[in-house]
C-alpha cells in the first residue's frame, strides 16, 4: 500500500481523533462553546518543567499513544482477515513505531525538555512524521481498493457494491467492517464529549488570568534573549521551523523557550489551572465521562481480542 493510500485509510477511519504534532492547539479550534469551569483562584501551582509524564484528569478518558498503537494494530489485523475472506492476498505491512508526541501531555504546552530542544529544536527527532520515510509498497489493485475502502461512489453492500467476480463488499469496505468491529455501536476512539472537553479546557486555560500573566513573563524572558514571541505556540509555529529538518537557529530558540518556561514556571502554572478546570468539568458531567470510560475500555478489549485471534 502506498503512503497516500495508508493516509486515506487513516483519515477515513480516525478523522481528527488521533492527531499528533500540535494536537492540542489544533483541537482548540473545535472547542465546545460551553465555558469551562473556572479554576479556583487559590489553586497552587507546582514547580514543573518536563511535561511528558504529567497526566491531566481527562487523560483517563482519552487514548494514549500506546493505546492508539494497539487500536491501529488491531485494525490492521481485522482489515487483513476481511480482505482474505474476500479472496484477496492483502498485506498491510507493519504498523510501524509510533510517531508524534510520546504521551498525551508531551508538547501540549510546547517543548519542555532542554535536551530535546538542543538536539531537535521544535521537531520530534526520530518520532517526527516529517522526517519518517514510509516504506515503498505496491499500489492496491482496483479490486483491493474497492474491497478495502468500499465503492468509490460510496455505495454500501446493501447498495450492491461488489468485487468484479460478484462477491459482495461489506458496507464501507473492510475498513468500515473493522471500524465497526472495534467501535461496537458507538464512535471509534474517544467520545465527542471527551474530545470537546479536552479542546475546551486547553483553550479556556490559556485565557485564565494566571496563565495570561505567566505567558507575559515568558514573553519578556524570551525578548531578553533576543526572541520576540507573545506565547510558546507563536514560537513553535514559526513558519521557518516547519520544515522537514530543524532550521539552523531553531535549537537556540527552543532552548531559550525551555529556559524561560523553567524561569517562569509556565508549565506548573498552566498544568495547575487546566487540572482544576478538568476536575470540575468531569465532576459536573460524571455520567457522561463514566460512559466515555466504559466505551474506551470496551474498545481496548475488542482490540485485544482481535489481536489475540490474529496470532
């Protein structure tokens, strides 16, 4: 399968569920209009810097990178079973090592590891999707493409979609069948309320007076080092830092970024504020989040079963 075909399968299956680099900032754009609960004014900020091992309350209901990897491996196993049942010798190839941030909190607040900043700037080293070359594979035949993704016209099995030899194709192709098998009767991946809440608190926490204040302190710290940015995301989203490899001055800027985060305790302040907001949001919507956790556990159980049956 070519890289474009793999991307098309992933987009059809996951949509925007499992974004990687800058996931939090992208999610903020689709946040719920309902305001997040205010964090208590007296919320004490711990002194923190590296964010990779931190956990926000909503992380319990989201899928970690390792859980996402398990789901994708299960999906590949189910796709293969479906394709072979249709008489097609299909090999999706290895899922491959995970790309993107190492945890849900890694890079949520920007780069926070000085060694990584010095080595890769705002890039992700060997986990950066911009530098990972996908293996070259034979493109799918028309029959394989139809079986995997369903009719190009979007027809389901009930609409008469079939292979050239007449064998019926499942609704949505094997991708649709395996997605349904993993998701059950619900949505694949985190539920909508969880995803919206995750985006909502990311956005609303940045508007909290304490976070606004620490952003200002970080910005002044950066300016003293010769770098003019209003906030950490303005730095990491700089156009010249978006290439396949780090720009020549990127590590210097990223190291200054981390140093200013440390000096101002930006991570500790932001984490304390967002934690308090998420705790209140979960508490006032307990049944919604209980349902979300149940859905997550059931999906992971189905994935484990699919992987067990494929061995």
